[in-house]
C-alpha cells in the first residue's frame, strides 16, 4: 500500500501516520521529494481500512499495490534510482560502460585491458575471478589471486572493479575489495546468497536468470533490498529460448518493462546475450536506444587465446570505435556516454 502526502504536508503529520502504522506491525519505506512525500507500507495491508487513512487532511491519496515486490516497485519510489558505485553514478542521464575480460588470466592481461578500456572511455572494469562454468573441466578462474590482480588493475587505472560472487562465504573479502558485486544468472535465485548480500551496503549487479521472468528477476532484487541493501542494479544478459544461433536471446523489451515496474537502473550485457563478437556492437547500440542505463561489454587483448568466452570479446580497438559510435546514439535519446 502507498500513501501519497499532499504537497507541503508537515513532517509531524507524516510522523504521526508512520507511528500509528509501525505500532500495528508494518514497515514503512519513506521517500521524500522536493514537493511531496510517499509512504510505502510493507506487510499484510488487507487489514487496513483505506478510508480511515484518507481522513487525514494532508493525505492526497491511498493506493493498494498488487505486485509482490514492494521496495523495488516504482510505485513506492516514483523517481528513478541512481546507484553510486565508488563515485560512478549508474542511472540518470549518463550511460555508464563496464568493460574488461570475461576472466582475469594474468597481471599483464588485466592491467593492459584495463588501460585500454579506460582510454576508450569505459567507467568501470569488469573481470571474472571466480567463474561458474557449464563444464567442471573448463577454466574456473584464478579465484583469490584474480581478486588481487583486479586490485592491481584498479590501482593502475583508478577504475572501480566489478566481479562475480559465487558463495556467501566470500562476502567479507568482496566487501573489502570489490566496488560492484555481480550476482550471475545462475545465482539469481540463490535466495540464501541474496539474503546475505542484503546485509551489506556494497552495490549489487543482479543478472537476470537464464529462464527467469521479469517479475522473478525483480523479486530477486527485492530479496536483497528487503535485507536493507537498496543499492541494486538490474542486468539483462539474454534469456534461453528455442533459438540456437546465438548464445542467448537478448530481451530488449525487458529494459522497458523493468524500468516501468521498478525504479532500479538497468544495465545490458550484449556479450553474453549474443556469444558472438560481431553482434555485440549493434546490440549495444540498440540497448542504449531502448533506454539502458549502462552496458557491460567483454574486451580482451587476445581473444583467440582467451581462457574464457573469447568468441564474444571485442578487441580494444573495436571497443574504442564502439564507444565513439555509442555517443551518437546516446545524444539522439538525450543522454551521454
């Protein structure tokens, strides 16, 4: 349920309503704007009499929210959220680009790629240290050594780092060393992990599951937010369909739907969606045109010999050219890269 206060409503009136609801066992999510305030009521609101709430002269309107997600709901938070990742705002007018290799392979590789993507205009560095792979025999990442090398790349370039977490027992290390913690598609519904991530304040990049509906995706964000961590960024990375030509099928409509349903920023991963490097560029442009708040793009200095996902990685020179072309698309829709 949502209570919209009238413009200029006194703080005392809001507090009086909040106090009464809290006494009845409800949680309150309060959003205060420049002109008005919104009170989001979380709990079994079926027992509340809307007419009694409307009695207060300073209440503009009261609405029931049918969706199961509350904190992530745009109705609870009408303004789009901007998530601060180590000084880089995700959401708003500027489209942020996250770039780097699928996996951290060596010091030379990650620092070289980090310098290249920064020079091209990327704002955050991605790199996998712990790699979930379909085959148990495939390269699984350098793990803790990979995190150490990411830190070295950050020190060399100043770029905040983004990497994927696999289990809750690594959270303390990630909080210390990682600026944006990625939850991969296979862990989108690992609810115990999501609950633990809700106890920290580090921003979370939540990838959509392979076969997840948009509502299930947003509900996973709700798990994190219900624990107290409101710094969640959604990531569309393609879903599994009957089509086998591409690795996955990029759902551009999910950008529009998620941003209508939720106030959270939406980032798009065209690399994992296509699985083919030559599709990454047009899909990235389409994502910007569709309203994405950011892109996460795989870049490798030697994709032919990459230990992971070389086929979907751009070489640094192609990435630099893409960044120039993205600026033109962004300008058309009134944004910047």
